[in-house]
C-alpha cells in the first residue's frame, strides 16, 4: 500500500529529526518512503537502499523509538549499505546477508548513540561492543572506531565462516538476499567460526532490515555514491555539534569511477574524428546568403567544415611477461572491441616482452581477444614495442603492463599505461596511468578503480 509523499507512517518521526538536526535529519527527505500492509518485514522499518518500508507495527512504537528507527534506516540509505553489500558479494563471491546487516547496524547505532532525542531498540548492537567482544580491540572508543572502520572492513574481519566449496560460495553470493539462520548456512556447507557466531549472538533478536538492492550500472553507482557522500558532508557541517553523524565517518560511500568508463572516455576523445576546414567547399551560412550581405554587397569566401575522412588508429601494446591474467585480458579486450566499434578505429595489437613477438592489424569492430596470445616470458623492455607502434602512426596507444621495465623511446602520441591493482603504485615514465579493478573468480565485474 503506497502512501502519498510525507503522509506515511514515518512522517512525524521525520519532523522531529528535521527540528533537532535540520541538516542530517533532512537526509530523510532524499529517501523514498512507503507504508506496507503486513507485519512481515522482519523489523518495524526496512530499506532496500532507496526506499524505507513501514510495517503497521511501527505506528504503535513510542515516538522516540520511531525517530530512532527512521534515523537508523535513513543512514543505511545515505551510506548505501544495501548496494555496498551487493558490490562486496561481486568481489568475494559469498557475503552472508545477516552478518553484513549486523556490521552495518553496528556502525549506524554507534553513529546515533550520542543523541538524546531518539531511542535505539533495546539490545541494539554497537561498533564498540563488536570491537570489544568479537574482535581483539578492548580500547576502542566510539569516536575512534567510527574514524577507522567501514562496513566492508568490519565484515571481512568478522566473517570467519569455514567450509563449503567454491561453487557453493559462488551460489551463495548470487542468492545474496536471503539471511542466514543458524551456524550452518543452507546451500553453502559453511559453518560459523567464533567471530561470526559471537556477532550473531550479540545481534540475536535484532532481525535484519537491509533488503536486496536493485542492480545499478557502474556509472550510476558511482554518481549515486558521490551524491550521497556530498550530502552527508554538507549536512554534517550544517548541524555541527547537533549532527546525527557524531564525526566524519570512515564509512561514507566512496565514489569510484569505473575503470571501463575512464578507458572508454579517454580513448573516445583521442580517437574522435575532428572537424577540418575545407577551402573547396563554402560554409552553409555563405551559401544561405548566396555570398552577399543584406545590402547586396559581396561577402568574403568562408570555408566550410567537414569531418576528417581518415580512420583513427589505436595501438594496443601487451606486455607478454606474464603479469596480465586471462580473466583481466578478456575483460580488457571486450572493452577495446566496444571502443573500436563505436569509434570505427583501426587497431594494431603489438605483443612482446623485451622484443616484439607479434603484430596484428584488426579492422574496426573486430575482437582482439583471439589475437592476444602470449608468446614471450622474457624480461620486459618497452622500447622495441613503442618503436614498433610508432612505425604504424597511431593516434593514441594503450599499454597493458605491470610497468616493470625500461622505456627509452618517448613517442609523440598520447599514451595510457594500464596496470593491474597489484602494481597500482608503479609510476609510468610519462603519459597517464589507469588502475584496473580486480576481476573476481568466475569473471564477474568487481568494484571499480580510479586512476
């Protein structure tokens, strides 16, 4: 049963939040709110990362508890916990929804714990309690803990489940939304270790309030993370000592532009057909006026503009010394195929280590995957590869490498060095560097990396 804007069961609680903390309380106005007809949500209020759903039981709670519940759910949405659970499952292949929910609850409850105008549910698990009773950190204060821990790091520290095959864990990661209900998870064959079991014990009776999030394309996810991060910072600065956030959280959603988007944008710009002046063709404005002004005087010749006819050329240099695995190469090749198809660029693939091993020319739209076979294994020297690329006159070049080798030839064309995450700190001799995201088992897309 959908309700009209600001007439749902949480309306009165949101008014209290906005009165007490206008900036951070006003974050509730950025979320969607909806009443439901049955008390089968698992909690008085739940969220899916975008919308708060209110059960009928919510209306019977004392006002202070209503405010506590709504503030709790709003921070889940603002911190994008539901979406981050799905992203982490894409990286790990298996994320226990209930354990992740308890970790997210601990962060949010500690964030709100300093406020006297709201009431958290009885027995609400807090971050400092998790650190003292589950993890070996007895000296953690709420302020220090919130500056050091984010939900992904906390989950990784707590999740000590054992057993289960990789296929089982992959199925569990795909199922993603169902909460675990015991020491051994159905379908995975994994049982809790002491940390996971202790956290479930601390959060017993708390239920789960994070529903599965809708899928987002990487560009949308990055934009939403950026928007919520900015809202949190502005709201916290506006409220000062009255802020719901207690301190600047390490758990703020971090916008990461997908590496595919960065690669696509940079190459599209470099391979675009630029307009050129044509002295054999007049401009449209000159033709429209028939070469004369309104008074009949002859206008000077105005050259027209035409699109360059030459097909742009992209050079792909692949380091064959073995630092690029097949899964990463497959993903990279698919991106290059899409880029060359859209830009109609010719592609020259140069494979080598300390010398050129193979050179392949591909027409626009052809997939380079079949051509990217490794025939090398020697040391790495970029000089002969760059010199070979220069002989083909590229408009732009990309080097897929770990940057562990010399480069004694500096080309005149733009160069983008693309490196795996393990070599993210390697500095290129010139040009720009792009760090690829990890590719998890099974070839699924992982969290994006920024250059």
